[in-house]
C-alpha cells in the first residue's frame, strides 16, 4: 500500500516534469517566465537547478510538508485551494452516495424478486442508460427539463445568486445553515443539492442495482433460503431477512470502485451545475494549463481513491460475521 | 414424452433482437464514417442559414450558433469520435496484451514490475489521469488519444495476465514445453489464442466507455477543439446555448446509440464465445 | 402396504415431477406411489438421481420454478400440490417439518441460530419475540444441544456439523409437526455423529409420535430406524415393504443388488459386488423397465413396458421376473 502511494506520487511527478516541453513553464506559468525573481525563487524551491533525481527528492520533501505548489490561476497554494473546495465536493458526493446507494439497493432487490418480469427489464434498461451516456449530458438534460422547462428545480449553483453562504463550520452549506439556525438557507441549499446529486448518483445507482440483483440471485438459490421457505416464511420475508442480508455483502466490494467513478463524474457534474468543488477546480486547471493545480488534483484523486479502497476493506471485514468474530 | 424446452440464451428472442439491433447501428455508423462526405445534406463547417433554428424540414436537427446544420455536424462527428476511440481500444488492448502476456508467462521480476505499473495507473480515477496527461501534452484529439491509451492499457494487461497464468498450467502447454517448443512459440500459438476471448469481449463492451471518455475530454476542452464537430465539443456548445436544446441532444443521442450498440454486441459475443459465463 | 388400516397421514399417488432444462426436459419422478402412517418411519432409498429428494420437495412446493409436479400428495386428506400459497405456507414448518442434507449451507450464515429457530416459532405461533427466543433455547435442549442457553447466540459457522444438524432438527420440530421429512440428514456427517443424530431421531419419534420420511442412499441408516422401506429407481418405486422383509427377502433385483453391495461386518471375506452401470438420465422415457440394462436377471419381456407394482407377501414390487428368490437361485447355479 505505501508502495502504491509512492507510485502515485511518482507518476504525478513524471507527468509534470517529463512531459511538457519546458518543466519550468509547468511550475511558474507562461506569463511569469519573464520575471527573473519568480523564476529564481521557483528554481530554488523545486530544485530545478539540479538533476532530475534531485528534483524528485525535493518534490517528495515538499509534498510531505503539504506543499503542492502555487496555482497560476488563483495565485494561492494549491493545497489551500483544494482544502477550501473539498467540502463542496464532499457534500455532493455524500448526497449522491446516499441517493444512489439507497436507490440502487432498492431497485436491485426489487429486480431480483421480480426476475424476468417488466420491473426487472426496467432496472436493466435504467442501468444500461446510465452507463451509455456521458454524465454531463444527463446533467444538461435534467437541467433543461426540470429547471428550464418545468421549473421544478432551481438552476445551477450551490446557493441562489447573490446569497451569502452560512458561517463556515464544516463547509457543508446544508449542515452549516442548520447549525446557524437559518432554515431558509438550509432549504435553499438542500433544494439545490438534489439535482446534481441525482445526476451524480445516476450511474452509480444503475451499477449498484445490477450488482445487488446479481448478488441476490446468487443467494436466492442457496440452501438456507430453501430452509427458510421450508419453515413457512412468506416470500417477501425470505427476500428481506435472508437473501438481502447476505447479498449486500458483495455490494460493499464495489464501494471503492464506485467512489472513483463518483470522483470522475463529479468533475463533470460540478462543471454543469457550477459547483465550486474540486472537480470544477480540476477542469479550470486543465483548461488554463495550470500545472501545479492539475498535479495537485491528480494526487488528491489518487489518494482519495486509495483511502476509499482501504475503507471498503475495513467495512467488509466488519460486516462479515465470519471475519468479525475470527 | 420428451418435451423440449430450449433454454439457450443465444437464441433467446431478446438476445437476438439486441445483437441484430447493435449490428445495424454499428454498421450504420461505420458507413457514416466512411461515406458521409457523399450524402450529407450540408457541410459541417459552413454557415448555411439562420442561427439557432429549431429542427425543421430543411434542417432536421436545427442549426447552431454559427448557423451550421446540426444534423450534418452530428454525422460528421462520428468521423472525429469513432476512429479515435477505436484507435484507443486497439492500442490499449495491444499494449496491454503484450505486457500482460509477458508478465503472466514469464512471471518473476518482470511480472512484479508490470503489475506495479498496472496497479499505480489504475489507482487514479481515469479522468484525472487523462486530464493530467492531456493538460501536459496540450489540447487536441491526438494528445487525448495518448492520454486515453495510457489510462486504458492496464485493464487489459491485468486481464490477459490472469488468463495467461490460468492457461499456462494446462496440460497441453506442459506438453508443448516438454517437446522443446520455444517459449515464444508457445505463447503465440497456444497460450494467447485461449486467453484472448475475454479480452475481445471486454474490448467490445469497452468501446462505449472510450467513446464517452473521448467526448468527455473534448467537453472539458482537452480533446477536439472547435470548430471540430466532435460530439463532446458539440455538447459544450450546447451547454452554452442552453435553450437551443437540439444542439446538445443530437450528439448525446449519437453517443447513446454507439454505446448501447457495442454493449449489446459485447453481450452477444460473450454468450456466443464464453461457454463458462453464467448469466 | 398393510401396516395399518387407518387413513394414511401422507398419501402420494402417481406423482410426476418434471424439470425444464437446457436442451429438453428431465422427468425426474415418474409416477410415485407412497403412503406414510402416523408415527411411522418410512425410509425412501435410492441412488442420486432416483428422484427421492425431488418427490418430497415437490410435496412441499420447494422446487425451483423450472419444475412442475402433477399427481396427488395428500396430507391427512389435504391436497398439497395444488394448495393455495397461504395453505402451503402454514403447513411448511407447521404440520410438516423438513431438514436437509448439508446443515452448513442450510443455515443462514449471518443470523444467530437462536434467531433462526425463533423465526420458525413466530411464523406459526402467536408469541412475542422474547417468548420465541426462550422456546428456541428449550428446543435446543430437547435436541441435546450442549450448553443451550449460552450457545444459542452462536453463528452457524461456529458450530460442528452434528450441532448444526441438531439446530436444523430443533427448527423443524419447533411447531410440533406431524411429519418430519429428513433429506439425507446424516450424509454430510461423520460416522459417530451420524449415530448420535439417528439416536436423537429415534427418541424424538417415540416421545412425540412423529412420523418420519427418511430420505437416504445409505441402507445402514435405514436398518436402525425405519419401519418401512421404499426403494426408488429412476423416478419410480422398485420395491416397498416392511424393513425386515426388504432386508431379508428382497424381491426386486435392484434391492438385492443394493444389499449385496453393502460391506458386512459378519462376512469380512466376501468381495463387494457393486451394481454395474449407471442410472439412466431420464431425458427420455426409458423403454420398459428402467433397471433392465443393469439387471442380471433381465428377460426380453422386461423391455415391453414399465412393470406394474405387484403384491408379494407384505411388499409391493415392480418387476416381472418373479418370484425373485427362485430366479436368484437359478442364476447362481
């Protein structure tokens, strides 16, 4: 695992140093190239006078102190930028996981119990649609239909225009406004969460439902299910108490992977819904060739993914009684 | 008293329908890619009427902000998105297969190195890696191609490696070794053909994903640049001119048809080739 | 079967079970007739594929969706095969209890055994969850489960095979059923544990006047427990009769073959004589007697249609080559 971390860091380093024509440009930016002082400072800070190996070690050293470089665009340390925008993305991800998770399990369980009937085909079609369309397109369509045409939901943005955000405690506008006692703000921010969370969770929900369905169908033919029926239990109870309870274990295994997908999709969703999170930061960085920022985001993404996988392993160990009691 | 009730999924009506539908769509797009210049109603880059017109008899899918015919542009978009996507898949599969086969067959140190590389590459969510590489290389479809190949090859390396390892121990391979066949020959003639089926199935199913990734990179400004009619880039336009819904809907639907078509084809392939697959 | 002239508790008539499979249909049970009386232990014996499990599963409606059953299965006059789902559910676990072959996979791995037994109780009795759990511990004690009160909270994977099977029995008997269907209850267990479980069944049968349908391929298990034996081959009864008759004076060549293939302590020198060949696959109906291809006494008329069940002393035999004892002596000569 630590090896993996090192690998991630190394890859990011390679991308930032070895690929662009002039690595110096990737650190100070096109515009600052003429500024002697900035260039000199950068050279020292990042060891650009030395060999590539020296640069690598200095890079690692800076990393360990949390120094990811300075963004060209915002002129702020990348680390600060990331931390500032993290809550927005987390709020979105949490909502999407909730909606997608609950929806996915429910849909999958329902499809399993109604195997080969219309409901099952619907869930399969739903999943297929989710994986055959780019997330940003789904977002646009949703926005268009539900906001522009039907007016059921507010437009893009975390808050209505020209509204002041609540006092920063967690960075989650919903939580913070609750803590503030400001219920209007809470409602507004919650309302604006719905659409992007649904869009973000859409593909996840589709995938999860297929997985739950498959896991349940695996269990449905298990011996203990037959025993449950032989005891005289109603079918619905059999499904819920026996099949589902055993089936959801494997769904944990995709949690890590789904998280990566969520991160990916958040890049696009944040762009469409004008959400000020890490995803949109990444896009702006990539578009303006803001290398330190791009680098920083990649590292962050890799790290987040790693952590998610770790969490999945832990969760799985806790949830399976065979492992838990060992 | 024998009552034959066939349960073979290959001939189940739904499977047949989807596979045929998939083939029709795939062939359609193939025809478009190669012949569109001869039968398109307009050209993709010139202004041909009024701006931002909704769909009509003259312009089946309306016009965009620069008065270009959306229908034509959508069809021409296939020429941008599809060849790149196919190139990515073919390259990724080739590189992945080569490295994975060697890693699986040779084992030891080589295997370790290749697998570390695979793990590290797969540790990044694909978009971020692709974005980083594309940003480093600069915008443009060609650089997006490189970025995507880098992101995609590890999946196949891992797949083929697993297959090769499983096949390696089968009896007839041992037999070939015992009669003195060189490792290269064994790899080529015996191991690889057996290992390739899952890769082929996976690749077909993946085409849709690559198409979406291509469009995504373009959407974010990292792939094709305007005025290219690439589907992702068209959706970016569409996002800007939000109320002219036809500009974004058309390329989206195009992507949908391609992704679904190859998804169905992949499923059909899986049913036909992989007898061990449970459904 | 003239064991008693009272109405049978379980009455199976002309039961057919068919499975729709890839490539055709399997006719697993081809006209089964079977009766079980109150308090009787009826052993159903046969090789794998003989249809013995499928027939009992069909009775309770526990087969997969690709199975279809025709004929009649009556529990004390109530027709089970076409019963309404609610009726069937009240009988399952209520009037008929069932235990299965592999207790490890037949118990839910993520639920405590106490909960699983309590679930059986709650499904059929109007008691509170607390009472059901107390009852569960009682039931565990009844099946001689060691340290019941404390260990009721265990999970299945923490128990040994014998203990798991006791849990299954406790679950099956939770609502005082009239019949216990035991599908290969000891097959997955060690020999010593087998004996314990059989003892348990024997004592339970006596104390609760329980009828047992004992499905097994192991004749040794049958000898110690059964009152009557029903030998199945290729989906039909080959021979059925009182246990003593079956063991000492088998009439059907298959039964004789089964007995001959058993190792015996009192004749250690004798070679084991297995029955040559394999049972038929039942995709198509066999021509004539299904056992004929493997039978050393077969005559041409064996292939002219399925032999009907004939009465021989107290048994029913489906064979045209009768009386068997004479035929066997003839061949031996």
